[in-house]
């Protein structure tokens, strides 16, 4: 130990030994990574467990190159313990949030490129940082991708996850128009109302006095039911897909749009990968500062030790999570 920082030659990590249910995840001993040029090495304190982790674990993203044996996870928070060539040594010792790429986060130490790393402000914990670090910018830029503006009605489909929670908060701050959410239980609905939702609908989009149509739909769920939500778009309405936690939609889902050609509805996908690094980092820094002030809520469903990653995934698969589960060390 040196100043509270762990130095680990060999380390513990979770791997997906077998695609499918969470039982295919296991903890193993692996060599500690070394930062390459332009990278940092972070001693992990908190790891965000996201919906994309579960999709990768199930093995349902064929064609994306994922192989059994991958260390899942994409975001960590902790303290920088080493830097690679070309990185300012002043990073060493800083408390940071870092994007590790699609994999590598469920481990005691992780490497990340310096341009994918954000220093944490005073007052923001590593646990809170990984509830916001990816989901906040995704929500911000997805709403911008949908041209969401004051006066637009919004439906967030699958709003109880970390992206949906951030989208509700950001939309409530930006527009006085109704914000509807779909979720699976009254308890989740009450949490979402407290964060700015004005109407809570069931998973099918039904509810008392449910609006017939919306200007913008942010869809985090995907799956076979997604085409029915295209029918809920108003004239010039925009549905933006930011996730497929329920799997891909049917291949012919575009026929819904063509059937209502004269209403100028549109569908788009959004990935944070298409946003330049400086732009997403600037938004993240602002959101971290807002969360440290208490202006953005970081909703943590539960913290679990790294060794219970499979239990975290079981709870996600069961639909029990509100916000984000965080793995800790």
C-alpha cells in the first residue's frame, strides 16, 4: 500500500467463461495490465454494471467480435497508479472515472486512454461517478440527436435504468412539456415521478389517460415490441434507439414507418461512439459537477463486491434494478 493505493502484480477479474445466463461468469486470476502509450492504469474502486454488459454476456450480439473469456464492463472509477508514455505524470494519484472500452472493467485494475478519463470533482464518490459517467452523456446526446426541445412531449421507454433516469432528469430541466415513462412497477414509477416524470405507463405504453402520441421517444429496450411504439409518434415525431436490452427489433420494423409515410415520422439509432471525445468529456465534466452540487441524482440500486458480479446480472435479468448496480472493491 502507498497512500491508500493498491499495487497488484496479479489481480482478480471476472470473465464470461460461457455465454448465456449469469452462471457463465466466474472470477479468475489474471496478470495486472500495464498502461501503453497514452494510457492510464487505474486501481478500481467502483465498476458500473450496465445493460450492454448483460447483452454481451448473453451472447446475443453476434457479429460484433465478442469471444468467451472476455472481461466485461466499460467504466470504472478509482485512483490512477501509473501512466504510459506521453501521459502527464500529474495524473498519478488522481481520483478519476474512466472508460475502458467494451470490456476490461470487471477487474481490480483497468487501463484506459487518457482522452477517455475524467477527473472527479470534490464531493463526487467513485460509486456515484459510475452511475453517471456513461449514462449521463448518452442521455444528453441522445436527446440532442432527437432534436428534443422545449414544448416537445417525450416518452422514455425503459426509464428505470441509468440512461432512462438521466434522460428524465435532463428532459425535465429542459422542457415544461409532459414526460412519460414506461416501467414495470408502481414502486419504480414513484421513483421516476420524483425525478421529473409526469406520467407513468406500463411496459406496453398503456396507462390512465395515456397520451396517444409523442414528439420524441427515447427507446432503451428494443425487442419485438419496439415497432408498436413507432405507431405512437406524432407528426414529425422522432424515435431514437439507444439500447437493445430486450434484443433486436424484428427485421421488418421499418414497414411501420413506411405505412405512415405521410406523417413524416423517423427512426434513428444513437451511440456515444459518434460524439468527439472533447465534446462528450465536456458534458461529463459538467454533469459530474452538477451531481456533486446535488443538481443531478445518481441513483444506485445496490452495491455488491466484485465477486458477486453474477448476482448483479441475475438481478438485472429479473428486472429488479432501479438505477445502476455498482461493483466495489
